[in-house]
C-alpha cells in the first residue's frame, strides 16, 4: 500500500468521524472516529482527531471497547453511524393488556436503558454491570409497528403496513412483522448480548419477543475502514449507497415533516441465499448475474467500485455489457432531487445451523435492512423491478419481511417517540 | 491507567507472542503477536516484535484480518494459541459407505484446505476466494471420535468414550458425540463462516453435519490483551488456567507418548445458563456461589484475580470465607508434578434465539471446551466433584457432551492424524 493510500484512508476516517457527528445531530467534537484516531471515554477532552506519533506512544491501549456513539440527537443512532460488526434485530409483540399508558412507561424505561447502555453505564436494574462497561460503539435504534401506534391512540403513516406480496417471497410469519422493533449493534458480541438482554428485561412486562435475527459484518480492524462489506456470495454489497452526511443521504433517509420528522422507515427483509447452487455457477455467470466484478465490485463496464455503471455500453456483438437481467441494472434507483428511488441499505450476513436432518451444510443469507423516508416511493419500485426480473432471484428467497416507522432521536430528558406519541 | 501498567501490558504481550510460537512448535519469529505489535503477512521479514513509534507511523493500517497463526507444527493450532473472538465447533458423522481409504482421502483434503485457509489462501475448490483473503488468525483444529478410529481400523484410546452420566445432566443427543470434530476459530465472523463452509464442502462426500455450536468472546481490541474472559453470568471465567508455554501447561495438555503424542483430548460440554433465575440472586449470593468477587475475579479471601484462594481462611464466626459449596473450591484441581487434576479450558459464550413461544428472553450459556492429556485422570475427578456439590449447579445445566481425541499437529506435507492412522 502506498503512502498516498494511507493519507486517503486517514482523510476518509476523519470525514467519517465528522459525518457521524453531524448525523447524530451533535458537534463533530463528540463524534465517533475511525480506528487509529479513536476518542475514548477516558480521553474525551483535549486530543485532536488526527492523532500523532506521540499520541500513539502515549495511548498504546486505545480500545474499541471504550468507544461510544452518542445516543441523544436529532436522529437515532444506528442508521447514519458506521455499521458495526454485529447487530441483532428484535421484533416484539405488545402484551394484550399493554395500554397507552403502559406503552409510554415502557418507552421511558427503554429510552433510559438505551441511553445508559450506549454510554457504557449499567442500567438501573443491571445485575451484571461489568458486562456494560465496554460498549464498543453500541447503538440502540427503536422502531414502531402499526400495532404500537394503534395501542397508543395515534394514526400510523399510510406506508406503515406489510409490503405487498411478491411472487418471489416464501415468507415465514414467525420471521416478520411485530409491534416494536429494537435494532442493537456493537463491535463486540458480548456487549451486544448483554445490551439486548438488558433491554428485553426492561420490556418484558409490556411485550414478548416475536423474532430475533442476528447478523455480522467484518470485525473491526479486519479490513480497512470504509471497505464496502461482502455478503456470503462473496459479492461486494452496498456500493450504490448514498454516503451519510451528504445531501443525497439526508434527502433519501430522513422524513422531512410531520410527527416523524427526523425519523425514517426501516424495511427489514430476511433473504435466504442458496450458497450451494450459487457455487455451481462459474465466475463469469456470477459476474453477469450481478453486473459487477467479484474481485473489486466494479461495474462490468469498467473503472472502480464507485464508478457509475455504463448501462448503454454494448459488446462487439451488440449485447449490453451489463445484462438486462442483472441485479445492478434492475436495482438501480433514480437519484432525483425530489428523493427519487434511493434507499440506504445497512445489511448484515447471517449463517446459522441448518435444519437438522437436511442436506444443507449451511443456512446463510442476508438481513437486508433498508432505510428511506418513504418506502412506497423509494423501496417499493425497486423491489417491484427486482421481483419481476433479477437473475439473482434464482439463488435468493425472501423468507421474512417487516416494516417499521423509526421515530426521530431523543434529546436529553426526552422519551424516544415523544414527538409521535405525546 | 498508569505508565507502569502500560509497560506491564507490553511485556505480557511480548510473552504471549513468544508463547504462541512455542506452543505451536515453531520459532518465536513466526508466532502470532498481540495487538499493537502485530506481524502481518506483508510484514513478516525484519520487524521486531516490540515495534516503535516509527513502526506505528509507517504501518497505521496494520489489520487483524491479515494476521495468521501457523497451521503446521508439533501441536495443532487452536489450543495453546490465544482464543479468538469467534469459534464454531462442528460435529460430524461419517457416512455409512466411508471406509478406511475414504477416511484417509477426507483427511488429506481437510489438511490441505485447513493449511490454505489459515494462511489466507483460498482452497482449490473455493468459488469465493475473496472471502478467504483476510483470515484474521483463523485456526482449524481437528478431533477424532471413536467411530472414525474404528472405521480406519485403529484402536481408540481407552478414555475416548462418552463421559459417564451425571445426575445434573440433561443431555440432548443432537448436541453431542460424533465421529469427527472441527473447531474453527477466528477474530472475524465472516472469515469464520467462509472457512467453516469450505471445510464442510470438502468433507460432505464422506460425512454429514451432526451438530454445530457457535460461540463468542470479546472482539479483538475490546478489552486489553490478556484479560480473562467473562461469561454471560458476568463472571470472570478461566482464571485458574495453566498458561500456555509453561511446563504446567505442557504437562496438563499434551499427550506424552503413543500415536497421539503431541496431541490432546477435548471434552466439549454445552452448559445452559439460566440467566433469569441467576438475576434473582443478589450480588453477595453470587459471589458466595462462585467463591470469587464479580468485579475483578479475585478470590473472596482477597488479593488479585491470579492470587491463590485461601481455602483455610475463616470468618469471625468460624465459617469458611470460601464456602464448601462454592464453585472455586469444588473445581480446584491439584497441580501435582505428575499432571494432577489440571485442565485447560478455552470456553465460548453462546446466546441464541430462545424456543419460540417460550417465556425466556434469551437462551444463553457456555460452550465449555476443556483440553487435557487424559480426561479420566484430569477432567473426570473435577466433574465428579462438581456434579456432587457445586452451588452453581442450581443455575446451570449440561445439555450437550462429547469427547474427542485431538491428534498432534502436521508437518508440511503430512496429513492430520498421520501418526495415528498410518
């Protein structure tokens, strides 16, 4: 790696740090920073973000475990903030007896527990406080299903409903829907497990767990910061995402007005990937199905990963270089100034034990989490195009589906969902 | 943290690096080193282990993903080498038609695949080579059940059999036993998922998956290197372990003679932990059940985590400070020069979705992996004492159990298990 690459990485890191700060609605001074220029709780006073050789000498044990992502802000954390290695998505059903008052009580406890845990402080009822001490960039993001809003006597946004059925779907009800959603993310799996348990413990008087989906990306420090994730097909996954901190991101993701202003929507799809039959396809076939090169994620029309595909390019024989049936062509949104068909995806791989007695050696796939201001205008047209024609459909099957409304972030002293429910 | 602590940490790191080299039967020059003094594949020539400010400046992007642990050596990797954040244990049954020749063919493929994957090189049949490129300290450890030795026409060691039944057990056959065991560990969950799949792909003509157990410890960089792990009860777990690289470790773990010389045995127990009822116990009750302080793992008779418990100490009222029923007193082995009742544990936490419809909010526990030269002389007496009386039994239930013989490591060009099977 050349010196120039190092400098570019460092600039990208600093930008990511500033972006995280803006995204969470706070000054860059408290933002989360990349590896090598970390800001720990013990060290949050005078250091500059860039660091220096002297800093590196003085703090050889800077730990990802001590890093925090601010909980309070204009937007909830866990969306514009960098995706950590581990995430668990929890879908809950409210108990029959949980009325509006109980919903509000539950959310106040949830807000308080989440604020403490993400700061590395044990919640009031935590009997294992030592497990809360290293939050490792923990984030907690809360979403509402239509049932919660109804229970609280509030009208749900028109888009807050199950997606229409698609011919490609094989949905399992036990993997979808729900009244309340918690998305918990962290760089450390023990911090994640403890936080998820503490949050559920605080909720269990008011709600029961409907489903639980856990996924992973690369561990912190495995590849260079800013590297686009790979899924279990080996594909570079998420290249076309808008970048947090840009006007395109803000336009695509944040709801501009109404009670959910500053919030967003989450479409969560559990997509089973048939790795065994994918394995039977040769490399050229795989690249044509995707429309991108496997090695670096660049479009088949050339350039680098982040260069635009040239959908008009043709081979010598007159065929499109990027095939009509390819995923990249079918998925491509229109980045119009009015929001267009742009979504922000923050997906996680899953790989769990296959059903006993089956022939499969793995049960793998993608927890596809898509955030957008309006799922009907942004997510749905893309999904309709993909369901109609996308070569990848041959090896993928949506088996779970849910839509949630994500309220804006809470200021200190506020309850999550206050603008929506009060 | 004081400067003195930093220096102590650094010395511990260097010692751990040297130990890993010795443990794997190779020179310290190729050993795996701790964070902050890493040795990457690109950088394996002239650097010293200690590093310097200049090194730190020249290599700001040293990545855990690029670190490797040598596969070849006197002992298999994954036992004396530092336990990484993620591990999956796979139990396999040989297919009925798999005869001695097929067993040997399978092991030759397995040895080749494991050697390549752990070096960050894709196996020959790998159709997603990009997923093999960042091994992140990947290790593959292979164990034999009695069925494999029988199929290969070799006599099993007398201790290679299921443990006797204990009154505390509630074993599920689908979580135990098997003809072949793969233990795959890595700091990165994607590297782990890919390696496990590639290994199973190479095996599937000869064997089927019987069980799969995945677990975690702290992610790399979450806490300081050398910190003893915590389990999901919040307990410091594994303090009494012998330290790799010491004569006590070698005596306890490695089989001294016979076809398995340089190998060891693995007792794998899946221990469910009832976190909900544990939560109902107050902090004093928890510490008395364990015999150690929760905050730092020190024995209740004082000192630090690694100070010896004073089992003779009594309270003013004449009761033992460390109760008769406490786990630490019951588990304590006798470190005699002849091997004694010493085991080496390298456990992993698990936390999975509870059974649907149940009242639990989590299904948690410990994948207890214990290595010792002779399970009958070392593991069994401890287990018998614990089964007879250990207050922790109230909150823990063994639900899976298996014993495997771990053959010694392979030299380059050798097949794993060669000394046993040829």
